């Protein structure tokens, strides 16, 4: 990282996973499962700010899990986190929903996140 940029080998060893969704959708529990730590993120309180937990050398990668704010309209904070990790890792975006429920409110939240991702030039999606 001589010029401030990661080499391709360093980049592929860093993974950022953004957990998106509404309150109660299971973002924190999903993050805990990914990290292999049952209490990395608290899920008994509403998340009003993005929270980051990192685990080094899991599956050969440094994994950063970002539990985003519960309010999809807090997109500025989410965009800041996206920019923070964009250049230093491969990013994955997971939209979490409660099993058995996908209503109009969930759809609107999804569309807000989709718009936010499009503005960040995140073009590879599995949304269809």
C-alpha cells in the first residue's frame, strides 16, 4: 500500500458486508452469525447509527460487518460507511427482511437502499 491504495491481493483479502433493512428485520442477528460471535451486535435495542465489527482471518479474509441504521432514510451515514470501505475491500450488500413478511413498507425501504447503492456506483446486484 505504498501509494495509499491496496494491491489486488490485499483487496481480495478484505470483505465488507453491509446489512440493510428495517428495524426488526434481523440485521444484527445476521451479523452475529457471519462473525461467529453471538453478541457482536446487540439486537435488543433499535440501531440508530451504523455499527462496525471486524473479525480478522475468518475464511482467510478480514471481514468488516456493518450493521446499518434502522432508518433507511439515514442514507448519508450509510453512504459515508460505503465510501469508507469502498477502496479498501470488496463490498457485499444484504437486504434483510423478516421471514414471511414483505409488505409495501419493506418494498419502499428496499427501493431507498437500491437508489442509495446506484448512487454509489454499486451496479452488480441480485435484486431480480
